[in-house]
C-alpha cells in the first residue's frame, strides 16, 4: 500500500521519534557493541546479486561482516527512500540523497549519526576534498560519507555510423546537435528504407530539478544557472530565468518535430541504452561513462562491427558562448542509522567495517570485481577476462549494476583500477573522458547553494520539488502552454518558494568563504 505523499513527512517524523525513544530506553539497548550483520539499502541498475554469490561473499570476507542488502531499482529509489524513512525499519547503512526533505528532517531529528567530527580517524572515509565534503553537507553538518564522482562528466553520446551516413560532423553547438537529430530522424541513417528512427533518447527521469538530467544539461548550455545562480545581486533558482524557458522552448521544438522518443516521459531509465543499441535512436545526453557502456553493448551485439559510438562534451550556445554542466563531485551519501547503532562503540565498529570496504582491496572488489576471476591487472589497469563464462558474467553484472553503488572512493565507470579495454574504439572512449572533462571544466557553471538546504524546503519539499519538473514535462509534451509553465514557476514561489529563496540566500551568506 502506498503512503499518500502528504503524510510521508509526518510519518517519518513519528518513526524518528519512535526510534529515538527506543534508543534512550536502557532495556532496549543492544548488549553487544558489535554487529555480525550490517543491513544496507542502496540503488540497483540491473539484476539483484545473489546474497550467496561470489561477489557478496568476497566483500563480506574483506569487511569481516555479513551484509544484508536491500537492492532497489534506481527508478523506484526515491519513493522507496521516503517509505523507508517513514517506517520503523531503517537499515544500518542507507544510500540517500542528503538534500531530500524527508532525509534532512530525519537526520536533523536524530535518526542518523552526525559524522562531522568523526571521520578523520578512518583514512578511507574522511572527505578526500574539503569542497566536496562541504557540498555534501546539510548546512555544514555531515550526515553521510559521500560517494565520489568525477567533477565534470556530462557528455553527448552519438551513433558514429549514423553521423557518417548522413554526412555530418560531430556537433559543437546546440544548433549542430539539432541538425544531427533532424538528420537522424529524416534521412534513414540505418539504411533500411523506412522512416523509423529518431534523434535524442530521453528516459523518465527519477530525480527532481537540478539532478543532472538531460533537461538540466541543455538548460545549462543555454546559460541557465546550475540549480541556483546569481541574478540581480541575489541567488535565484535556475528555472526562474529566461534561459531556462529558452532551453525548454528549444527542446519542445525537437519533440514537436518527432526528433525525440515519444515515450520520453515514461521510458524506464534502466532501459535507456536499448533504443541506441537497437538502432532506434542515435543521441544520449548523460554522464560520459555511458559512452563506454554503449560501446561494450554494441560489441556484445555484433563483435565484428561495433565501432559505432562517438562522444563529445558540453555544447556551445547559438551565440558561441559555452556553459558546461559540472557534477557535484559526489552522488548521494552513505548514512548510518541510529535505530540499531546507538552507542559510540557500535558506531566505531560499523565505521571500521565500512573503512575496510572502502580501502584499496574493498574498492577494487566493489568497482572492478574479483582479480583473477573477471579481471587481471596489466600495467596497473584492469583487463576483463573470462567474459564468456556464464558464472563470470554474473560477477561482472554484480559489479557493474549493483556493488559499485556501495563504493565511496572508487567512482562508477573509473574503478579502483582504470579499465583497459580489449578493443581500441572502447579504449578511446574511456580515455576521451579525461580530455573532455579538462576542457569543459574551463566553462563549468557551479551551484553556490549546494551545501545548504532551506528549512521551508525541508517542510514543503515533497510538494515544491514536484511543481517545476512536472510542469516542464507537461510543457514539453504539449499539455500546457509556455504561459502556464511560467504560471507554475510563480506557483512554486507562492507555495513556499519565496521563503526557500530567502532562506537559501541567508544560509549561503553564512558559509565559510
């Protein structure tokens, strides 16, 4: 049974209160200061691993604990997180969006450990970057270990064979990309004599506004702030700018002309690659790791003819100016619940286990797999092996689609050891990431409000967070007009956004300079 959205925060508050009451009650205090089994909830991007499988057993051996993991499909994670926070069964380790209102309310009410001054003694858990650590905080307080990600990884993946077929070069601007999308839709790039292809592939996006979606990326290209930006001497949300409107007006033109998949509002993000690999669509705007993922998928489909993926970085606006969308430097945090972990000794026991998991050996398992089983080391790089073995394929799936989500030190797509691919095209795509990132960092548009979250956002976020993303989808699909989209932005302000904006400005002004 689904909990109505309007009641979830109240339920979460009640659950937190209950948890704190139990924690204060001596007779409910666990007698042992250690845990044989640590419960975990995290994201899943494919088939859930077997808890008795090779990967989990190997990780448990390094950690010295059993892991009871709840794997949640990425598309459902936000909903599951809210339901979990509103329950009295919060796992010991929880991967969470630390700015999600339900999590903020639970954390500040005492449901999760404040780790601000507790991580320095754990070398694999303390923030590797002071700036990123601050970004991942809740108004300066650390309630979770951030999962490191490259600082800039937005990119555009394109069917290289289709580009050659329609006679176009790699795009450098938003107008170039439009021309590519139009050619992919109208000029039969797959050569089957049918008009059955389109340009851009967009999935149903599971995140809210400013969550590095294809929409956010394109809006940044048009000059809209990344989340929040300065306008007239104060910070305003990026959607309250003309550049936001212009970008979505531009994308709506694509949709109206059939240059985007018709099911963009419903396509499961877990199936995002499928239209590209199957030859239905030819462009994906996402993180650059998807480039190598697509190349591998194309090779699996046709080992003899797979060099069909190219990748470019952020694109210039029509006037030649370039604005690149950076990442936060992290993606969610691993928070530690106080529901069972109630003492400093118990916290140390769990943090010590987590520190082992994020050490060199543990990070290699989480991000590369089992050495000698699914990869071997050559010159410090991981070379995949035994990939035709069905049992090894399971190990590889468990790494790529699941266990990497538990890593806080080794990033998705990079690994503890960088990958060495057996074919030149995929290796070139992998190596290209660093080149594109260095170039795009020169024009990166940073979000100055990342470290803060306004009290009103916590109280009313369940409603506020939906207003603009929902209106954006309705506008793009033709359900509402541009004027109605602007009206929804005004409704965001009248529904509590005015207070959020004021509080955000006040909180940012108090951050360390």
